[in-house]
C-alpha cells in the first residue's frame, strides 16, 4: 500500500523536440523529402514546417511531408487529384534519409540527434515519487533507439506510433497512463510534456473525455525556435493558446517542485 500511495503524479514525455533535438533529423528529412518530390522546386524552411505543425493535425512527419508537397503543387495550379502522390514512396524516401539506407542498422540523420535530457533528471523524478513514461508519434524503433541505446533506459514505458492513433487523438496518452498507474485507486494528476500544438490539443481532448484525472499540458521550446527571442516568444504564445499551462526552454526545467506547484495550482483553480 505504501508503494501505491508514494506516487504523487504522472509525467509523460513526448520524444521529438523534448527528449531529442530533431531539427537536423526529422525536420531535415521533411525538407529533403519535399524538395525531392517537387523536383528541387521547393524546400520548406523550418518556419514553413512550424506553420504547418501549428495547425495541430500534422504530428506524423510522413503525412506532413506529403501535405507540404500537395500545397506546393496547388500553388502551381495543380489539384491533389491530378497529382496522385505515392504515399509509400514518400515514406520510403523519408526513411532513407532519417534512418539511412541500411535496413539492419541506423545510419541516417537519427544518429546525430543531440539529447535534451539526461537519465539523472528522470531519476530525480523517481526519487520524488513521480512516475514517468513516453508517448510519441515516432516509430517504436526510432523511439527505443534514443531511450534505450542513447539514454540507457531499461524497458521504459513507451507508447509509440504503432501502438495508438496519431495525436491529437488521446488514446495513446490514456494507454501510457494505464501502464504507469499500476492500478492505483487515486486519480493522479497527469502532466504531458510536448513541443507542438498537437501535443497540447491531445491534453485538451484527454481532459474532455476523462474528468477523473487532472490533465496538464507543459510546452517545451524545441531548440530550432530558440535562435531569436522573437521566434521563441511567438512559438511560446502558440503553445499557450493551444492549452499549455507553462512553456519551458528545456524539459529539465520541469523539476519535481514545479510539477507539484502546477498540480497544486490546477487543483485550487478547479475548487
């Protein structure tokens, strides 16, 4: 019983832009893919990709790549029906850049992703009685590469692309909570940490479907938007408008103390 009551909150992390910097990997692969399928006519900028992501429904980077290709050709007067893009070819090209061309080993952009948190941070959460896990739109292989191989975590709780519908559908978030609460009767507060509008929308949808838990969205600024103050401010405002309770520059700023303060202030506002 003491083990059950020792858990004070649940924190679930997105991976891309939160645990690892994907500006030179996933986002570079999006740009490469769009450029290739527009025959070098259009290469989206980081801002172009952010603007698409701000719509809140393009969490899947394969689908985001396809959408940017469609939108380019629409500016050239071609309809989507005329184009008949081959989605599987888009995915295959994207993966050849992100994962690399070797089917048995990662050799692509994924190998050079800077880490944005350290295992010691997660250990601090554990010691503070905060359960943690991961819910990501990344493939399981890609997510496990960073969590297990790079960070050295042993079988962390993870719901990945193959396990649930894409965000902002909260099904995967609910599944992660179920794996973390271990049958605890009390309805713990759940904090979801993400870097996109889709992440914040996921929390909003979870709240609308499950009123038993307290749901909190915490935004993190991905490194590529922190190059200028104006860009950081604009991105922060977008995340707050989408429902973020607070926006941080790095995930490790979300300390156990701040988690407790967020949960307490949320509980008071409900009362």
